[in-house]
């Protein structure tokens, strides 16, 4: 079988067909992409995907592996029918890291520079000024300083903020104090003016931000989540906001996505909602890595960024 004959199936309900057309444009000179319901799909040895339907992967008998079009793979590992012998690859793309850093800085700086106050004043045609805030006087805790979170933490530090970073293992990052363990996690919560979560979803991180966690945060802290929605007890978050303990939240991920239209977070005056777009995958930057993973899996080798299912990422 030549490269041109390779059949790779794909699926994602979250993106328009134009997005998949970009993948087609980047990859189909070398491989053949077909959707899940195509007749040829049964011959595929590799699937590239984001959030396929539960049970879908197990229906393709010749699959050797799956390549996630994101860094997170919880959408795959949560499928109880996922064949245990499949190789799984994820993306670690510098563009995604940069995008996440941009989004986090946007969320921090809008709050730090009193954007909401000036926006309301402009609507009232009021000419006002607030007292400037010195970045060094504010602490940002980045929870999860791996491939993406570490880049985020360093970029935030470049803006002059005091930065703490938490991870399972100690890291060496410019301008970032690396903390580990339960004590380190609690310190990050307690000292931060901005708590930024970039954690992967694992058994240990599900529901990690609950009433106790929010109570540990300093009064007036601002919560930013671009990790995973299932890590947050949303009722506890709303309670912490309503009580005034937290000053606000900027959220890109939720327990149910899309966020239901009747969810109270939509209309909460202290919450900014984003539709899970803080670090989107671009075919322009990721196609080569995806192609290399496809070819490795077909040859029986690990993909470029192999996933350890026991670890969860």
C-alpha cells in the first residue's frame, strides 16, 4: 500500500466542514481522509479525531491507533469501549501553546487593566481613571505547567507578574516558582490573585475545584479555566462568586458542552464565557505532526506524542 492509498477516518461534530476541508487540503496529497460513515472507513488503520461518538472507535476492526487533534485525550479515554491495544497520540503544537498563552493573558489583562469598569464608563460617556496596578504586586498561579501550561506561565512572567506554577513534578521555567504536591497546590490557591487552570483531566483532577478549593483561594481572587470543565464544581464556583469571595471568573470549558442555554453561568455578571476556543488546533501548523504519527502507527511504532492511558495523558 502506498502513502496515497492510506485511508484515515476522521470525526468531529464541533467544527464546521470548512475546518475539515483545511485538513483535507493539507493531508490528502499524501493520504486519503474519509468520514466515519464512508464505505472505505472499515479499511482504515488510523483515526484522526476530536471527540468521536462513544463506541465509534471500537466498530473499526483494523484500527491500530488514534491521533487526537488536541493535547487532551480525556474524550477518548472516557470511552469504556475503547480497545485497550490501540496506540493513542496527542498533539503538542507550539501554535496551541502560543494561542493558550494569548488567551490567558487576555483574561488576566482585561481584569488587571479594569476593562469592565472602563467599558461601563464609556457606555455612560464618563471620563474616569482608576488607580494603576503594578504587575509585580500580583501573583498568578498556573495550575498544570506541562507543555502548554509551562509556556503560559513563562509568558505571564514576561509581563512582570509574580508567577507560581504547579505540576506533578518540579519544573525549571524562567520566572516561575515551581511547586509540587498537595502543599504546593494549596499554596498556589492561597497566594494567587489569579488562579489559571491548564490541568489535564485525570481521575485525580476531576472535581478538583470544589467548595473547599474556592474557600482556600484568597478573597478577591479571579479564577480562569482553560483546562477541563469536569474539574470544576460549577455550583460551588457560582456560590463563591455570589458570596463575593471570588471577584470573577473567565471560563473556556464546562461540564457540559455546548453550555446549556438555561445554565446560570451564561448570565452571571462576574463570569465571562468562551466556547472552548482558547487553544484550537490549526491544520497549518499541526498537519506534519499528524502525518508523522499516522505513518508511525501504520508501521507499528508509537505516534509522535504517545499517550499513557494509565496516566491520563
